[in-house]
C-alpha cells in the first residue's frame, strides 16, 4: 500500500482481509509500535503503519574521493509518506543553519520520491551535510529518532547526515 510501512513478513497467507482497523494480533499490538529505544511496545503507542516525512543526501557521498573546494551540487531525495513534499532544506554545518533546496524533476504525487538539489560553496575541510524535508501537511522531518525497538521508521535527519571531506 502506498504510504504504509511494509514490515509484515508474510511467509504463508491463508486468508487476506482488508479491514477498517488494524489487527489485534500481538505482533501488531506490541511488536510494531513506536516505542523508545530499549523499551517494549504496547497498544497505547503509535503503530508502525503510516510512513512519515524523510529525506537524505545522495551526493556528495561520505568520504567520496574527488570533492574539491568550491561549488558543489548537494543532491538527494525526499518522501512525504502519506503526503507530498512541500520543501527540503539542506544544512552544510550539521544542522546549525539551513538553506532551501530546489525540488527537481516532475511532481509525481504524494507517494512519489522527490529529488532535490542545492548548489553550495564548500571550503576545504570536513563538513556534515544534512537534509530536512517538510510535507504538504506541515510535518517536518525530526532531528531525533522516533522508532520502534526493531529500528523501523527512523527518519531522523541527524542520523541520516553525511560527513564529507573537501580537498
């Protein structure tokens, strides 16, 4: 289903049902819950179902050879989960400051990935590049991880930042 996390590992299907509410099976009521790392899931916690806004940088890649000081094209992709992408920002300093990136390519709808690019002037040295997306409903990609015990749904921009060395 577009916009929903595909985490159920179905090995053998005996019956398939489309229902208005999720199953009360233990794997869904406890296993696939957004719970604090190290904590146990329970039905009172949000379900790992609807995907949320996320993005990451594809280029320059971490420790890519040949990144030279000067103008660099920072490129990546963003996904809005249940919504489309409204905006992507890029940080060249690990999240201290942000600049608006340009969305590129066609907008193929709310369940499609959007490419983005930010031309940036990078001096020689080490840089932590991060991207932060905002969906059409106003949800902003979080800095800190919010996931379940299995690590599903970690959309933290801080965890997806890349370190690059510019010569």
